C-alpha cells in the first residue's frame, strides 16, 4: 500500500471501512469531490480543532497544512500532516511528500491518513487508516495522552466521511 511508503512504522493507528455498491473509479472521484463540511458532525468537530471556513474537501485540506502525499488513481490516496498535535496550536509544519518521509525532528509527530479501495465481491471496500509516528519518547507520551481523548472523535469523523462517500457513490449515475 502507498501509505507504507510514507509511514510503515507507527506508534498509533486506527482503521475504519465500509462496503459500497459502486465501482472504485466512482468512489475515488466522490471521495475527492465530497465537501465534508456538509456533515454537521464533521464540521463541528473540525471547527473545534480550528479547521473551519470554506469547504472541507480532501483536495483543499492543504489550507490546514495537510498535504496530499501521493495517490494511485482509483486505488489509494495518502494525506500527511506533521506537528505537535497535542498542543493548542498544533505547531503544524508545511511539508511536501519528500520532506514528510525525511522529517525526523524530536518533539514532533507525523500522521499519515489514507483512503484505499479494494474489491469486495461485487462491491468495493473503502478503507481509511490513520497512522501516527512520534519522533521521540516525550512526543510519544504527550501524544498518547492526547490520543486517549481525541481518538473516539477521530473515529467519528472517519466513519462519517465513509458514510457520506457511500451515500453519494450509491446514488445517481
């Protein structure tokens, strides 16, 4: 998987998936075009984290220092973020794909988040995985404490995104 090229080793992870009655190409397009701010759950939780104003499309997340690290059309896309997520401002770093791979500054963590598509009988399974690699023991402890509280909300956001993509991909041509 493409996510392995960016963050094979990680300290924390969560995975969610959903089966969709649509072909991978349609799902991939819907995932890229969906405005997740249409979901009051996602909008509200992202706003609490300071990510509000305008659309919340995957392609637009660079406004919040998320970067599209790589993609394989109709198969997988990987988004990355570097920062001190457990702090108020997050100390988010502006990075590109090559810098993400080499970034290794103590006190920070790297997060890779993907959407991947695979055959599931006559349907397609859409999976999202979030991986976090902390770059030293102090950041691992700080993030672990933060993750205890934030992980359930992260899961709610991911599952709501998957359900929104499913709804849009299964209706219409």
